[in-house]
C-alpha cells in the first residue's frame, strides 16, 4: 500500500511541476515600463517644457512647446530721420520630436527629427517719428509724417531636423543635454502698415519679400534640463 501511495505522490508532483512549467512557457510576458521624463528647455527658441517617453532602448519621443517673447527699443536709427524704432519678436510653437540613438557605443549622440506647429512666429518693428523732416523749404512735422509698422511673419507646420548631444534620459534622476538643429519655415510674409504720409509704404512689401526670400531656415540651439519620472 505504501509503495502504491508513494508512486501516486510522485506522479502528482510530476504533473503539478509539468503544468506550472507549461504555464510559464505560454504565459505572456509582462511589458517593461519604459523611461519617462520631463524637461525644461532654454535656448534660441525661448523657454519651454517637453514630456519624453522611451519607446525602445534607442528610440524616444517628446511632445512639448516653447515660447520666445523679445522686445528691444531703439535697436538702430536712421541718420537723416529722427525716430524711435521699437522691435519685438515672438516665436511660439508646439512640437513633436523623435530621438534616435543609431550606435549603442555612442549613446551620447542622437539623431532628432520631427515637426513643430508655429502658431505665432514673427518679427515686428514700429517706426515712430520724433522730429520734423525737411523737404526743400518745407518742414514736415512728426504728426504729418504719421507712424509705420513692419511685420515679418511665418506660420504653419515646420519640419525639424537636428542632432542631440548627451544621453536622452538621466541615468539616475537628473541630467543636462543639448540640441542643435533647424526648422524649415519657408520664406516669411511681410506686411507694412503706415499712416499719414507714411501710408504709401505698403508698396515696399514686394521688395521686402524679395529681400527675405532666402530666410527659410530657423536655427535652434537649446539646453535641456531633464528630470526622470521613472
């Protein structure tokens, strides 16, 4: 009796172990959680924030936005025309990039590609006369001259390509890396609006467009401060 019981216990043990081994072979593996981080950016396209997600060991995506408001007064003057010239630039965008590390042995180098949507990208200049202007024997006051505004703007989807330096994700909790790249924004569109005697300066728009036709690339240089979420 004891011999038969022993055989039964051995068989049952073998069956249980075999069943557990079979389950281990067919059970789906639990996916590993990928790297996640957010970064604060500062550079030529202003300040911004990105969310980063690691898709594979050498491929990640980042979604974010940046803004650049700059103002400067009297950046230059006309020698024969007394005026205040106030300039400002705005560059506001949302973007989606992919970071790819092509060589595992060179993990500090990344290829970056993607696109941004420029919902405001412009350079603007206000010309405000502050003195009179003499033509022959006639003096024209600043009120008669009027005001003039010149605007150069880009808008829409802009492809982006560049290089990233240093690791995309922190090895512990924090790191810093660098991006160098460019947007292809196309040629800007100019708008000239004047009042009084300066009202006719809208005729300058075709010439301004011609002068700016080669300004189709917008360089980007920025430093990224990365904070690892997991």
